[in-house]
């Protein structure tokens, strides 16, 4: 997951939207655990488009 920190409002909406509980807001920085299954729910719910899926390598 890629976070554009300059856009992120730190609203926590993505944290609550994650069905895997894989997103954490630590000191105003979003962190994603390895439980993230790339469902994209957080990307769709972000009100400022601060999140995007990282291309698979």
C-alpha cells in the first residue's frame, strides 16, 4: 500500500474500514501489517485519495 502523506488527513477512516484489521495510525503515520490482503476497501473509502495499491512485484 502506498500512502501520500501530503494528502492524508489522519482521519482514521481507513483503519476502521479494514476487514483484516491491518491498518494502524501510529503518531499520525499510517502503517499496514502483513495481514493486508490488498482488497482495496481503504483506497475506495479515503476521502482525499491518499491511498493506492502498490503494484505487485
